[in-house]
C-alpha cells in the first residue's frame, strides 16, 4: 500500500513539471484517490523539511553555518544577545538557530495554506487547484522561504519563536495522542471483528499475546524508571510523576473492562488500554529525562554506562520515530467507526465510497490527451473523489502539519535546553 501511494505521489510531482513527464511516469503509476495522494505529497514535504533540519545539526556543517547572516559578528542583534546572555555564543547554538529558521518557513507555509483553505467544501471550489496541484511551485516557495529565513536578524527571534514552538508542540502532542488512541481502537476493532466472524482461536491468541506484551513492556519501563530515575531519599518529583501515571494507567485499564463500557463499546477492551499505557510510560520517561538534576536523570546511555556526545539524545530519536509514524498514519489512514469515538474524524480521510471514474480525470487518459471529465474508468492515475464533498478538512489538515513542524523543531532542539 505504501509503495503504491509513493508511486502516486511521485507521479503527481512529475506531472506538475510538464506533459512529457506525465507521459513517461504516470503511465506506470497505479491509480489512487486524489484525497490520499495529496496528503502523501504534503507528508513528503514535511519529511524532507525535517531531514534538512537534521542536517543543519550535523557537526560537519557547524563551521559553514557560522558564516550565516544572523551569526555575523557585525550583526547588532547578535551583540545585543551577547550582552543579555554573556555565556551565549552564536557559534555553539548556530545549529539550533538554523533549525528554528527552517521550521519557521515550513510552518508558515502550512499555516498560510490553512488560511487559504478555510471553508472549502468540494473539489469544485476554485481553491482546489491550489490544494491538489502546483507542486513544483509549492516546493520552490518552501525552499525560497527557508533560504530567506536565514536573513532574519537574531534579536529576539529565537526566544519569541521558542514560545510559539512550545505551544504548537504541546498541541501536536494532543493530536498525536488522539491518533495513537485511534490506532489502538482500529487495531482492536479489526481483530475482535475477525475473531467474532471466524471464531478462530488464532485471532483470540493474537489479541491476548499483544495485550500481554504491551503490558509487560509498560511494567518493565515502570521498574526501570524507579530504579534509574529515583533515589531512596531524593527525586521526589520523579517518584510522584511515575506513581501518578501508573495509578492512572491502572484506572484506565479497569474502566475499559467495566460492564457499562462493554455494553456501549462491545469491542473495547484491554488491547486499547495496553497501547495507551505503553505510550504513557514513554511520555513519563520523556518527562523525567528532562530533569536538570543529574543524580535523578542519568539519561538513556547513562543507564547502560555510556556517555553520549551525539547531537540527538535518545528521547529525541524515539520522539521523532513516533512523530513520523503519526504523520504517515494521518496521511494514509481512512476514517473508520472508531474515529468518532476517538474524535479523529476530522483528522483522517473519510472514505466516500466513490469509485474510479466518477470523479474528474485528473491526469491523463489512455489516448495520451489531457485529463478532463470524460468519465473513462481506465484513464486516470490520480483521480478526484471529492466532487461531492471533501474527504477531510483541508484547513485543519494544514494546521495539524504546521503544529507537527513546530513539534519537530522543539524536539530537534531539545525544547531549547
């Protein structure tokens, strides 16, 4: 499925470059819905921006980045910052400041798109072309914005943008939690449904094994947190958060199997609770790992007796992996009955049931001509399924990706620590 959508996205990008590229690439591309391929293209843009931000943190680029305008010794704003923070050195923070500027340009693009797409109801809206096309222009705009962002004087930019990043990152964590809960519900809904339909003990065994595995990993995490991130007579704050979250997870697990809950949601159970418990343990570890008091925070590598000189700490790497999975999930996942339970119906694509050939021919037909409304069922590669109604909120989608960019920015810069 991912390979098919990747081919569709590549075809979309090629087709924005000219008809010749369409003829060569789109003829070999499997067909897919416009609502899905468009989201994948924006996800690719976000992932490429993240890769660029990671590259700016590599040690090999530090010397080159010291020459950028906002780190110039003649920059009055840099001098003002040095007077305000005597220990601050632009040379040592230049990687973080570069990440801020790259993510500023990318998030500004997504928030601008969110404003443009407010109120779009169908793909017949004139703004649909901006949403689903002009990919070469969009990528060039983002690249140009990133280059231009390096000419923003430092001044108070870093501090101000940090607060925007903290708020945006926090909001995306909430969206990320909703997506993870939706994933857990969809997973349980599918497997319980298969078990009820087939009455196969294999599905029941799989449900039981993965539920126990998730709880086993969560319990192991709790034990390790108490062993390495607390002291017998110290680290009271860490003890409180670990214990409090543990109690919450126990309560949620008990509630999930109550008769009243089972009556309202027959397919609700411990599998969802186990996934949420495991994610809560990750959040707890991420929180206690931010403890500045070193005896209460040995770090991941400190636990195994190693010292890290890497730009990325283990929390950032795990956080980026979870972030990437959530972004891809939101781009590829189709809303199901569980989406209303988890409040994610506005995040995921709604399958309208439209079939290929009902919408506009968005690319080319078999005769090699331009796409039109001929209705050929075998002529399109990326076809319009949103003529009657959009399959997802275009504006909210861009808001989510803008917040995702801010979350990446804060994660890569260790929340500006």
